[in-house]
């Protein structure tokens, strides 16, 4: 893709108007009630039981809260880019919420 096409696409995406419905975060009550906070005892117990937690410590330090549903993509991109940058050994690590067995 040519440079001018990339610039035009970037400009279009930056100025595109999204419908207001994308910015609303109106999850049904049944979905909200089924969520478990990570910092709760149940949330930590689920993490301990999980077999897919290998990358969790590296990504947990890079977590960015999502202000509404329309920001899912940019927030996910920020987490991934922070995690890639976060591999630097000179950055501080906060593992205070993790137990020793969670790091395995």
C-alpha cells in the first residue's frame, strides 16, 4: 500500500463518526451479575485453577481500564504495546497481588 493511501486511510479512520450506540456500555444485568472481580477471592481462585495463565503476570502489569465499549480495540492495543515494551529489564514489576504458584 502506498504512503498516500496509508495517510488517507489513517485520516479517514481518525475522522470517521461512529454511531452513538458504539459508545454506550449498556450490558444486560444478567451479564453484569455473572462477572467476578479479579481481586476477589473467587477471582484469584479462578486464576489459580486456570491452565492458561502463563502470560498473565506479564500482561497484568500492563492492564489499562476500558472507559466504554467503543474503546475495546484501542485499549487492547495499548495493553499489547505496553507488554511488548514491558519486557525491558529496567522497568519496575508489581507482583504484590500474585501468589508464588500463580507465576508458574
